[in-house]
């Protein structure tokens, strides 16, 4: 479920060193959450903590606010349809 994806992304932020490998793995997990329609608010928060700003913007298909933060209200419903929110 969405909690599993969110927790995995959060764990990557703590357990992997900062860099391309962490960005790529976190982005891949986020893509799986998107495909499953299980993107939740906590998923976005944890993704923004685990990856750099450039990777976040790419993962969010440009759906970030003017400060570079992931904006949950702007992501398509299809990406979050199976989540809690």
C-alpha cells in the first residue's frame, strides 16, 4: 500500500549516501507508487527528503511549486486514486 512505498523511500533517505544512486532508487520506488496509484502526501514528503531538487522535479513531472516543493494538490488523481487521501 501507500505506506509501504512511503516508508521505503524514507528508509532510502536514511540508509543510502546522498548521490545519484540514492536519487535513482528513490525515483524508481516513487514510479512504482505512481503506477499503482498509491502516492500519498507522506510519500511526497519523504521523496523530497530523500532526493535532490532536480530529481524531485523530474519524478513529479514538473509538479512542484515555485519553491521546488512537491505539491500534492497538483498531481493527477490517477497517481493517488488508491491511496488514503
